[in-house]
C-alpha cells in the first residue's frame, strides 16, 4: 500500500480532501449568510429612519393606551416583548458578523449576562408612562429563565420601571407566549395593548406558521395594528426568516442561502 507523507492512503486522502472541501464550502456559505445581515445592521444601528419608526410606534402606543376603554375593577395592562421591542441587542448580531458565528444559545446567554443591551428609542419613556398612569407593564420575553436576574438588572440600569418577579415573565417551557398572556388576563388585568417585533408577540395564531399564514393573519387583523397591536421593525432576525420555508432552521447554510434567493420576487426584464 502506498502511503504518502501525510500517512494516508490515496483513497483516504481523497476522502479527507473531499470532506475538508465540503467543510470549507459550508464555512463559506455560513460566512455569506452572516454577511447578508450587514445592510440590515447598518440600517438598524445607524439610520434615523429606524429611530423614527420606533418613536412612531411608542407615540402611537401612548395614544392607544390613553384611549383604551377602562373596565371597572380591571386594571389596565400592557404586554410587551423585550428583544428588539424594548431593548436593542444588535451589537450581538454585529458580533456574529464580525466573528463569523451563527446564533447560539451559549453565546446569546453570555451576551445577556453582559447586560449591554441598550434601550429602543421611546421604549423607556413609554413603559414609565404606563406605569405612572394607572397601568401595569408586563415584560413577556422568550429569554431563558436562567437569565432573569441579568435581564432585570439590564432593564433597571436602562431606567425601566416596574421590573420585578410579577411583571417579568421569561420562557419556562414553551416559546409560545399564549399561555403567559392568558395567565395575565386570568389574574384580572384588562390587557389593552400588545407590543412586539414578531407576530408571535400577539398570540398563538402565527406560532410555527409559514409566511403565507403569517401574512394572512396580518390581513385578517389589519384594523388592530396601531390600536391593540403595535409592531417594531426588525430586519435582523425573526420568525419571518424561518417562515421562508418549512424546516428552515434545520437547513445547512448553503440551503438557507438558496432558500433566501428563491424567495426573492424579481423583475423579469426579458
Ligand atoms: Mg423580540
């Protein structure tokens, strides 16, 4: 048997080269996947337009809160999501690009523990308006329960009021928030507004649904946006991405790139 300098047979060398070729192709695809976030990050972090949209959302939310009907004996409550609704984690997304890293529970938890999320424009002012005008803010997030203390600390440092064990409801078992919403209502609150950056922040209707169903939900409920549902823009990530194809989250980076491309509606100049 002919052994080359690496100690591998010709066949084994071919297999090794093929595997390393596949691995480097996958790495290349993963890098390209991350690079596709750059423009969204530039817009999110640098544009005045993003900031204006956030203020617009919270200015509308304040009007909607003030105009919501009061129910006797039921205190008003507002349910908000946290990430990319009240607090800005785009520095974690930018780190992913710079370090060529996919989203990962471990690095996300490290980011959470670092308590470096910043406030979305208008979010602190809105939360504190609600809490000082007879309402109660509930912070319902799919951050992991093990990060509760760091999350509460981060929120308090940013100036959010009313952050405590009763109002901060993180994920325990399911990322479907409906059960947590129902629990707040069952405690006697008149929930007048839901605020999020993801359609799943309004309940179970869009949970694990594709984009066609998600768009149908918006179409069916379009009158609620601006009155009971307030949405913040998030082009960085969200269930709209996994909604591009069934099983999207299990695809390889190359398959994800292909799926993203296949979802483009392009002008045909032929
Ligand atoms: Mg969010």
